C-alpha cells in the first residue's frame, strides 16, 4: 500500500466493512450524549485495528480518542454519530416512521462518523506500509446536534496539539468549504409565577406562561432590528399543566445565532433584556440557564484547495438510474421549488444542470459566505487547520433534518458519498504527510487567522456536559 491508487483500492476492498457500520448506526439511532452503541461499535473496530483508545474525553462518556503512530505530524479525523429526535423513517421514498416519534439520522451522522473513521484507518494503513512517521487520531464526538461535544473536548485540550484536522458532512454536491458558519448560544428561560384557579380566581395568579409568551412576542419584534446573518429561534418546553390552572412555571428554550462573537454577545444581551421585561410585566421571577454554545467556523483555504485537487483526481460520484429514481421520488414529496431553494442556498451557479442527485465536483461554493446553521466543528477549527468537506449523499430536493435525508442515509446513495469523502480526506492527509510544505502553508494560514482573535471557549468553566453511565463499556 504505497501509492494513492493503493489507498483507493484498500478503501474499495474494505467498503462493506464501513458501509455495514454506517447501516448499524442508522438502524439504531441514538440521541445526543447517549450514543452508547455507536461509540462502542466504532471504538471496538478501531481497537481491533491497533489504535489506542481513550474514553471519557471532555468528561463525556460517549466521547473517545483512538490513536496510532508516533511523532509529527499529528492529524485528526473528527466523526459524529448522534441522531435527531422524532425523525424515524423507513428506507422508502415516502414518509413512514420505523418507530413512531423515534429518532432518525436526518443529518447523516451515521455516514459522517463512519466516513471519517474509514479515512483514519486508511491513513494508518498507509503509514504502516510506508514506514512513515506520523500520528493518526480518530475523535468520536458526541452531541453535535444538541450541546456540542467538541466544545467540551476542545476545552479539555483534546485538539491542542493537532497539526491539521479533517471533518466532512454529507450534503447535496461535492466541494471543500471555504466559508463560515454562525456561532450560537443556547439558553433556557424559565418563568416562575403563582398558580390559581383560572376561572374563579385568575386575579390571584401570576402566569409564568404569560411571561414566556410576552418574551416571544418581544423577541419576534427584535428580528426586524438585527443583521441578516442573525437567527433566533425557540421552542416552548413547558407551557403549564391544564388550561384551568394559571401556570406556576413555564419555560422557553432559545438558540441565538450570529457570525461574530461581539454580534452574538450583543443579540444575546438584548434577548435577555426582553426576558427580564416580560418577567416585570407579569410579576413573575425569571430563571436563566445557559445550556451550551458553539463557535463560528474557520475554513482553511489551503486545505480546501488540496481537497479540491483530490476530488478532481477522483472524478465525480457515479449514481445509477435506480438511485436517481429513488431520489427523485423523495424530491417529489416536498413542496414545489424546494430543490431550487436548496441549490440557491449552497450557491450553485444558476446555469448548473442539477438532477435529483448531483455527483459532479465543484469548486468551493461558499467562499465569502456564511452558513446560517451552526456546528461544533467550529470549535475544532479554532484549534487546528480545517476545511469541512461536503459530498453528494442526499436528494437535491430534500431539506436538511427531514425524513427524506433519513431515508437516503441508509442507502447506497449515502454509502457512495461516505466512501468518496473517506478517499478525499485520506488522500489529502497523505499529501500533508508526504509534503511538509503543504502542511506548513495550511498552518501559516491558520496561525494568521487565530492571531487576530484567539479562541475563547463559548461555555463557562462550571458548565458540564450531561452525565450518563456507558452501559456497553466494562
């Protein structure tokens, strides 16, 4: 296993091992912080491959690091494996749950984690075969969808000595990112009032729910007076027990997103003031609980260019007529114009001819743009050079976090995108090891980025991740 072609052939030869793992994780979806089966499945395979396993990274029972080799460079591959609630879905082109209200892989993390793992193992095999010096790490990262496992791992120093890092995400087309993503604060606002009979003695009560609703009204008026890149959204997690009881407690959970730290701080403070005002208006007591935060994303253009070169070398992903038909049947289930809006959101050229699946290679589509979603990959990107890779794995008309993504993540469509990503990341990593000048260029760019604004962990020191005992570890 000496050449790039050897690495490609090795991944092709072992494809069933990795697609089988992805399918196992797909079939047993687990929510954030509780990815017990997925984390053990991955750790066991990596240990069998000769990697050293360290558990409880960042104080999280489902977070681990698998390491092989010695010396520099130290290259990290960051995988994820959490699912989303309420999105259980069968592998079919129409919505139908496997388990009603059960979780599902509506962001393709069964593919994401396994693709990064496959790349890490392939590079380990190449290092061993060529007797090269270097250290490979796979990071099993929990809770990307909820609290941001990588944030706590970063706070614990897990990424501090990396020379470069790799992460990919299943998507609609193939390209290496040069754009950014917004940071986010997650806060729960709980109002405490006084209960009373809502019919006989309403004047004796103080409604906590009124506090929640007045806060939401105020925040909705605030939306007119924020930057276009700011996003604010919420769910009411507690609205009272019964209509004939003035609610004594009520809670609303907010995500506040902005691109730059000072923008996020300013908007968050305005949201807090609105909550305080709502408490004053309703004569209720406000309790605020900060539950998590994620940093914005730094993209390394040097790494993005290297990954694009590898994609150009590999060529496009070839989908079959049956796969395209399956994807089209999913697209047909969504509102007219959905596909066009999705393709516009990822900045595809207006004249690009895109069908139900898009396997072609594109240059970085997001340079100069900010993705309005958030990811804890942002916190990793402040610790080491990183360019998030996107590969074609989903129907072009299925919105993210939808049943259509779940259906595809368990099929050969998702498998092809995953294995393509593994090849791109593995070959790019080999380029960095074989040519230190390329790694030095990526580091120089990264160091200039963080010199202007050093990393500050977005969660306070006293905030700990949810604690769970891992049932499958001895």
